[in-house]
């Protein structure tokens, strides 16, 4: 029986132990990405979110690019741990890349000067919602995922490799795959310290 949304939200974690084993079809993955992009809100209905889904050899290539980029800047005696971490992402089934279209944001800034400083903030808020919807949707399908940020280090190579428009700004990478080990139990701060209710 498939999980309901709130169960998936509770079970959604950062899973680093993932494998390439198939959990569902590529068509289902594509469909959940399309639904997330179409239905997640954005300020002024700007629809500035852009997503690239990498599967198979494309997923592997992304993490090869990331590893070789890091090899150039991480000291050799410390690279082993970095390599293991990147390999853990590459061990997954696929990666979702999250971008924002800067042209959309700049156009809104020129059209609505009063809110000029807010549009980049609202853009990031919308991207965060897209990331959460995709992450929870992957959880619903039985995948484990995590959110990574190697943005500035790999953005130019990513754009070149997959012909991504120059006005798309890379914000996050989400490797996902079949869960092979559970993370430690999550700790929660008391809700009474985080929520105020007035009746």
C-alpha cells in the first residue's frame, strides 16, 4: 500500500546509502518531476523553476565531473573521504538538478520595481518548495534522496555537458536511489519552542 503524503513527509530523510537498483520506472520518475514543476507555487506565478533529470550514464557523468573538480582543490591526503562521499551519490539511480531562470526574475524586477529586492528571495523560496515536493514524491515511490550543493564548482561544466541555457542558475543537486541503509534516528526540538498558537 502506498504511503500517504504525511507519512512520506515524516519518512523523508537524507539518505546517503543508496544503490542503482530499479525501484520504479523512468516514466514514473519523469511524471513526478513534471507534476512537481507544474503544480508547485511561485511568486506572481513566475514559474521560474527549471529542472534537469539525469539518469543512467548522465547521472554517472555528473558525479564524475564533481569528483574530478574536487580532486583539483581538495588536498590529496584528505581526498579519500571526499571521494567516498561523491561515490555514494554516484551509486544512486539518478540525480535531479534544480535551477532558477534568472531572466524570469530580472524581467519581474523591471516590471515591478517596488518589489525588486524581493524577487530573488521569492525565487529561492519557490525553489525550496520544488525541492521539497520532488524529495517527498521520490520518498512516496520508495527512493531515498539527499540534497547537495556543489553549485559554483560544477555549474559551468554542467551547462556545457547538457546544453543548459546560460540564464539558468544551478541551486541544488538531489541524488536518489534505492535505500540500502537507514540513517540514525532523527532528533526533534520541542514543538512548543517552535510553534506559537493564539486562539
